[in-house]
């Protein structure tokens, strides 16, 4: 019974760590769908810990595989002892948990395919009255899902024509009509709707 309990703890821990390691990218996507932008900032702490969480996930699942596939002890006659295992202890369940952990851990690399496609004006006439381009320096983004979250929030605002966000550089380049929305309002939109912090905003 102790081995069964340990097995459940191992698998549960592995799955939990995999989920936690990708919270920083899963939550922005859920925020786009559910409109709960402010919640993103709550899980931004997970981004710097991601490499360690992934490492711990690999170690735990590796140990679980060792436990599942190690040679069984032989009984008095020299035959491998038959162990009765519950469904939660089976090798099939271990593989299911492992596949789920891999999918969750690699979520940042395919999150963009789940983001809604933005429609609306994408071109701004450079010589039109009020046409401007600004750069917002944003703190807290960690993956492409974060980029999509920022783009979505800004494109909902009247006067915003085009947005290109780059999480690696921590910036968002916004083309907008200054007669309809100000630079200060753009920064406030990012902070209110996404939970990320705008450290600097400037006209390009």
C-alpha cells in the first residue's frame, strides 16, 4: 500500500510541476478567452522558475519510470514475483501522465495556435492626421501567449490600428490615431487588461 501511495505522489507531483512550469503561458491564453486579464500578473512568478520546474518534472517522472520498470524481486523458487497493481499504478497510467506533462511543459511553443485571430484594421495611413507610432516597454511577458494577450488588449481599443509585440525584447510597437487614444491610455490598457507593467512608453 505504501508503494501505491508513493507512486501516486510521484505522478501527481510530476504533473503538478509540469502545469506550474507553464502557468505563465497558459493563463494569458485563458485570459484572452475569459476576459480576466488582471489574473495574469498573479502567476508571473512562475516564469523565472520554469527551467527548475521542468528539471524537477523530468527527475520525478524519471524516478517513476525506474520504479515501474525495475526488475522485480524473485520469490523462493527463483520466479519473478507477481505484483498486483491498481490502475493508478499501471505503466499505462504512467505513460498517460508523462504525455500530459510533456504537452503541458511544451505549451509555450504551440500556444500561439490557440490564440484567436485578430480582425480589424491593420494598416495606418502614414500621412493621415493623428497617425503615430509608439513603443511600450513591458515587464512580465515570457512567451508568445503573452504577446497575443497584449496584442488582443490593445487592438480592442478604438484608434489602435496595428500592434506588434515581442516578449523577448519586452516591447510592443503600436500604430494608433492620437486623436482617438493617447500614449498614456495605451500604457494604462496594457496594465489594466493584462496585468503586465509598462515601464516606459515613447513615440517612435
